């Protein structure tokens, strides 16, 4: 899976996301569809979006469904999480803001869950903006 993520995320092979589509949809339908969650992909900074050419979390969200909300925005361009130590990740300031309407039930979508800092920061932002329930779904946990 590590190699597949590298191909997808760092070498820009967007099409590999479709190899995970069936399993992603199965998990989503089993755990979240009945509760009508809105998908919120973790946003990239403008610089990272330009560098990669696409948002990997958004690609995963699009495999799951169409109820996607882009109201969460990243305001800071930071060093890649994979380059940071656990302590640095956990002590980082929250890079997210809300720019738009927040759903009552939000399902944060990301590719990798390592320390949980990104998910916690995004969830905090969504809750403060009025989301009543926030869950997360990631492709892998490392």
C-alpha cells in the first residue's frame, strides 16, 4: 500500500484511485450512507495543489460519492506531514478555516491517518462552525 500511495500521491498517477473505489464505496455504504453524511476532503494548500496537480483526498471522496463539500480550506502552506516528527505534527497550529456552509453531518476524507492531527484539526474547525457530527474515513492508517 505504501508503494501505491507513493504512485498516487507523489508520482501523480490519479487513475490508481479507481482500484480502491469498490472497497471505499462498500465501507461508506456500510457505515455512513444511511446517516446522510456530507463528504469533506482534506484540502491542500494552493502550493501543494499546484505541485501535485490534484488533491488526493478529493480523488478518494469522488470515488465514494457526489455529496462533496469544499467549505474547509487550508490557509497555510507547511512542510509535508511525512517529513515531520510526531511531536511537530501534534504541536502545529490549525491550518484550516471554513469558507462556506458547513453540513450538520460531516465525513472528513483523507488518504493517510498517522497521528490523527490533521483529522482532529479539521474536525475542530468544522465543529466550531456548527457541524453537529463529525466522523472521518481514511484510506489507510500507518
